[in-house]
């Protein structure tokens, strides 16, 4: 029995000559991607995604009321003074300086000439907006101007004719106090006595004592 079975199996498995007809040739795929190429494609995709993620436009939060208030806050006016420098200077004309500057600062810009008499000026005096600095030559007499009327024959400053520039030369009198004196003068028809200064805003007994001997009605 066993030899017969073996013979039959051998006969069934012998080539018949028709194997080539039964073979199927499958077409090769058009695109073949190797593992190396697949890794490169994956890396490129990852890099592209990371680049997009970090460069995308992020949502902008709407500004808060506090931020808007800060953005549109009214800018503070610049603190500057403009004075006119004339006379013996290299560059006469208007000079713009920061508030708190002094006569020496204005002359440094205008350029005092070698024959300018700087001893006739108070170089440490604070500048007041709108005033004029007249630089004289050595030996030149002080010209008579409208401002000279503010000083009486006794050398006292007249409260009824003085300008802001005249009044700020008084000890303890700044630009605001000087303007308050002029406002009082215009509102009340002038000063009848020096004691009227006590009615001016910003002048108390202590300041009045400092300047009362330097002024006249």
C-alpha cells in the first residue's frame, strides 16, 4: 500500500509542461518608495509642520480700557522757554532752551563776542519765556527801554509798570507769582500801596517781608 501511494503522489507532482501557461506576470508598480525615501518625506513633513506652527499668526487679545487710556493719554506739554538774545553775540535771535535754563545757557548758544560785557548780566538768572537778553559791549551804556520804566529813580521796582521779567528778579518770586502780581494789578486798577501785595495769591507775610523793601507802587 505504501509504495503504491508514493508512486501515485510522484506521478501527480511531476511537471506536465503547462506550468508556463499558468504563470501570471503581475505588472511592477509605477512608483517604488524605498525606506530611505519614506524617512526623508516624513522628516520634511515634520519640519514643515513645526515651521507652520511657530510662524502662524497668533490671535491678538483686544486692548483693555487701561491700555487704551494709556495709549491716548494727552501728552504733557514740553517744558521749554524761548528768549531773544541781541547785542554783542555771534548769533543774535531766538533761542529755545529747556525750562530751568539760565542766562549763561542762552549765551553759550548765541555766542558772546570777545568784547561783550558779561559782568553787566546776571549769568545765573533763570530764563523766563518771552524775555530778551541784551548783551552790551564793554563800556557801552545801557539803552533806555520800556522796561526801564519799571524801575524808579530810587532803584525800586514799580509794581504798576513791572513786567514778569522784572518781577522774577525779586527774591522768592517765580514766574507764577510774578504773573499773579500782574493779574492783580490789571483786575484792581493797580497798586495803591506796597501792602496790597499781601492780597496777591502766593505772597504771604514771609515773602512780603523779603520783597517789600525792593518795590514801590
